[in-house]
């Protein structure tokens, strides 16, 4: 089920259990996962996009392996808060995913997450080649950490 509001998403989750954050790009999907207490987001991997069924299969394989209980998708809004084609593509991905899993799904505003990830990688003196390899999973980590912080506030 898709929850537009993160508070509704929070109510649908068990008290403990890891969740994943996704940064959906046109060529890749960055994946980050939380710990079971949902305190810390850790970048996990980058899925090279092929077609939806293959992408979803790889994603749901991670869900099964790690026993994940929810998904947070970065929603790429424009700086004025409106939604463009990329946001609609993310919503379509979520709708298609609900046909394959009962996991609760929510969105997190991902504005500037890639900028923050790039800055962190630059500060860590990461090479350009390595930055290109990990930027999407680090951005997914920023998306997920933002959602985790909000969930903690809502449950606090």
C-alpha cells in the first residue's frame, strides 16, 4: 500500500524492522537500508536499471534477504514543490511495485539529496570514478536517513 503521508506510513510499520530507501534514477536505482531499530541508514548498492520486472525482482530479492518491512522512495520534486515527469515516473514505479508486494511504501522529498551526497563524497576526497559508482546509493542513504529521522520524531 502506498502512503502519501509519512505519518500514515509510520502507523503501518511494526515497532521494529529494517526499511529501505530508494533513489530512482533513469539509469540506476540507489538502495540504502536501515538497521532493525530504524536509527541509521546505510548505503547498500546500485541496481542498474533494465526493465521494470527485472528491477523489481532484484529489489524484492533484497527485501526478502534482509527481511525489510517497508520502502521509502525519494520523490524528485521541483524546487518550487511542484512535480514533474521524474516524480510521475517515481509514482508509477511505486504503483507497479504494489502489484508485486504488500510492503508499505511511502515517499520522501529528495530535493538536494544528490547534492548533499556529492558534497559528502567530495569532502571524503572520493575519486571521480568512485563517486560515479556510489552517488546513487549515498543519495538513497540521505533520503532514507531523512525519513528515519522523521519517523523517530513521529514515534517519539
